[in-house]
């Protein structure tokens, strides 16, 4: 598995990348890729890391695993490339964004503009077999993303964590161990299966911005494409 996309994260994760489980994880992902379609494409797998280096992280949005339909996943949690039809989860995110901040989202589902402002769009699992949601949940990705959350915990800047769904919420205890200013906003996943159980009305965007500004940081412009 090509790790070059980790960029500035690689030195901070160096010890983790040397562990036996990570070698096994890489081998399993490579085998899956050889056997059929795996999303996102290999060169996009660490796109979130490339677009949001550690020193820039101000918000972490944590989901479950990548979209599993063709042309959707491109390495940023919940994002799709421009021109790709909005997946249902992203449509619900946009509904909540409009209700929370009154932002008109348009039809572009690309969230790269958020990533460039320091919104780290991370899934707990970073690969998936085409058409099979959560198919790589037992590969070891959660251990790796636990280590990523631990690294973020050691960053001195204020960071707001938005945890969507049960898998993301498993990271909460590690986040609370940080000695630095942290906010945790937890809610059900924005999937149509769960959004009406408390995702709608959770106001994650305004709450993250209020936290950032209270700590002397600029608010995020949550307009997609801004």
C-alpha cells in the first residue's frame, strides 16, 4: 500500500506504521485490490491527510468507512468529487448545514474546501469493497485511526471533533485524554437510516465555530466550494 499520501503525518505516525498489524493491514488491502474494485482508489486513500496536515487541523469530522458505490469515495469522509450525485448521507449533512447556519450548499458534493481550512475529514476505516459497506472493518483500520486520533490529541491547537455514528464515537475516550482544548460533538450518523434519531438538530457546524472563536481561532467557512 502506497503511504506517500500521508505527507506530514508520516513522521508523527512512524512508530505505528512499523507495527505488525499495520503490515498485515497493508497486505490485506493490497489483496483486496488485486481481487476486485476497492474504494477509494489507491492514490486517494490518504487524501484527507494530504489536504489537512497536522498543524492545520482545527476540526475533525469522523465517520465510518468510505462510500462503496462507483465514482463516489475520493479519500475525504462524506465528500464526492464535483459533478458526482450527492449521496444520501451528504444530502442530510447539507440539510443540517442549512438549518444550522443558513448556508445554501448547491449541488457540489466536494468538501475539499473544508479540508483546506483545517477540517480533517476522516473515516474510522479507510477502504471498502465495491458495493459492500463496512467490508474492511476487520482489517485493522480502527487501530490505525485510533493512533491518528492520539496524534491529534498531542497537537497544541484547539480542535473540535464531530463524531457521526457509533464507530466514530468509540474514539471519544481517547479525545478526552488530550491536555489541550477539545470539543466533542456526538450524534447519530447522517445516513437516512439514523439521521432522524438526533443528527438533525445537533448543530455541529455552529458549535464547532463557537468553540474555535472562543479560543481565538477563526471560524470555518462551511460553504462547500468556498
